[in-house]
């Protein structure tokens, strides 16, 4: 019997990942998952970045079990709890202080999009302005405010109402290598007749996780920051996917040396895949009144317990260095694959443990991911047309696991025999055309 039947029958049509990875998962540990047929998979997906330390890391799991066993408080809205106290201390000591960062920590609802909503609200409140400047191919979440600053037309359509108070500008590289899009944006802001009013904030991802692994160069980020300072615009970095070590440093913007006014974190902040999100706010902008952005699950104690333990990875540079080294191995592997297979018209993109291949052949990236899935590798696509094969292993993966996964990727590309795939697609579209003509 098809073990997915119950999902087809009962679960909403909105389900998505269970369509891309059509099996029933039962167990997971580190970078390996297992399904109900006892088949093993290597995880190059990491819960879209929510599992940076892998599945069920033992030292974090032990803390959770211990906390539950002693009846530690689990739910408390945003009351003061011991777990929250320890999290605040640990985050300040391990993450903020060593980086000479000063932020107030806001607990939002436990999803990334809620952190983004809170950032937008606050920027509007601080500046008294309505609009938010955002970028082509941006992804910030699926609630109304976050959708209004998300580029993808299909996702935006889901809103069912006009999405406003957002101005899209070209991301770094969007207009080609030789166009500095900061100059372009500045032109609009300098000209009181451009039709673009001064925004409350500019929100950006340093590397666009869902929008196709486009990378902003550090100089571009610094120039955006300078523009914000000059024009009194708040700078918000959505580090929900690229943060928590995904690019090698805890915050993805560290190597650029910028200091955003607001930072959104979620996905791997709990370190265990438990839902949690925070918004970091420069103290001078923390002008919320009590309860102005509220929610039942703001700061979940189990997520605090796992987050506290996961911060221990950042007391030393070992993990950062490992990501830095393996980043180069991934790069080299992908560049070689693209060279060896010119027929995929590939371009290597991304940085850190967030890299991939943009394929110049329609539908090919999805085909590669589904072939890889059958061979025991979990990967997703990214980009406006799902044209990018995206590689996001847990940061804690070992060299052998990384190699095994990359080999499956390579073998999957070879399996597909891209040229015959292209030919068969061509044949299909021409038959469709004939049918349409005769109908
Ligand atoms: C995933 C993601 C979000 C939304 O987080 P949810 O938890 O899905 O609401 C927002 N911004 C970025 C960059 C993301 O990758």
C-alpha cells in the first residue's frame, strides 16, 4: 500500500515538502534520516536551515530530556523563567559581547515571518514612515507584511489582496555585473520627484536563500549601510536562513563589518529544530510599549534549553573553521561538476554551507533533486523558477558524509543524461503545440 495515502486523503493541498520527498520519515540522527522502509538518506536540506547542528544532536537532546524529567516549566508566554534568564545571559556572553554588539532581544512568535513582521512594525513606529524598501528575489515569509516585501509572484498572489507599502529595488548583481545598484537606489532617494518616498527601513538578506542563492558582496552591503545612515533609514538584516552559522560566522553579515539596526533570527536559533524566533534591536530603537507585539508562544522554554546548549558551539572557533574549510571543498566540487557537464549550463552560487548550482535548463534542477532523492539524498531547489539545486548540509557534517552526498549529486546528474532530457522536453512541447493547433 502506498504509505502516503493518508496524507493525500486528509492533509490539505497546501502541503509541499512531502510532495518533493515522497516517503514517511521515522528517525534521524546527525546528517542521516531514515524512512518507514528503512531506507537511509543523507540530509543536504537541514530543515531549510533549521537544523544547522544536525538532527537530534546528543548533547542538546540530553539537556531537553533532563529538563522535561525535572518538570522544568515548558510554557510561560513571556513570563520570566529560569530558562529564559539563562538564554539571555548565554546569548549575550557567547554571541553579542565577543562581537561588541549591543542589542535588545525581543521574543516574537516562534516563526521567522513573525520576527520579520515585528521588525517592520518597529521600523515604521520609529520613523513614522510607511514604506519599506526591499529587493528583487527577496523572501521574508508568508504572512501579509512579510509577503509584501517578498518578490516571488506566486507567493504574493496567495495574499488575495493588494500588497502595498513596499518598494522593490534591484539586489546586488540584478542589473548585471557592471551596474552598482546602490547608485541606482541613491538616485531615487536623492530625487524628491522620483515617486519613491523615504522608506522606514531597507530590509535585506546577505545571501538570498529562497530567491536563488544570490550573494550580495560585502562592499555593496557596506554601501547600503552608509546610504541608510545618511538618509536616516533603518537597516534590517533578515538573517533567518543565512544566520546561526550557515555561512561560517554566527551572523552572515559579520565579514562585511556592518552593524544593522535590527536583525531577525529564527530557523536554527533553537539549535534543535524547535520553533523559536528573535528580533535583535539596537537599544535606542527599542521603543515598544509593553505588549505592543504580543503572542502566546513568544519564547518557548524547551527552545531556550536547546538554544543555550547550542550556543556552546560558538564558544570556540572549531565549527566556524570547519565550515570555512568545507565551504571550499563544496565550491571546488560544484565548479568541477559544472565544468564536466556543460550541457546543464550551470553556474555555481552561494557561500558557506549554502551553495548550489543554477541550471540553465528548464526543470532540470527539480529533476536533479528528485533523482537524488531516489538515490538517498535530500536537497531542495531555490530561485524564481526553481532553477537552483541547493546544498545545505548540517554544519556538523563530517568529511565522509559530505563527500557521500556530493557523489550522489554528481551521479544523479549523470543518471539524467541531460541531453536526452532536453530532447524529450523539446519533443513534448512541440506535440503540445500541435495539439493546441489542431484543437
Ligand atoms: C524561512 C525564512 C523566513 C520565514 O520563516 P518562517 O519560519 O518560515 O516563517 C523569512 N526569511 C528568510 C530569509 C527565510 O529563509
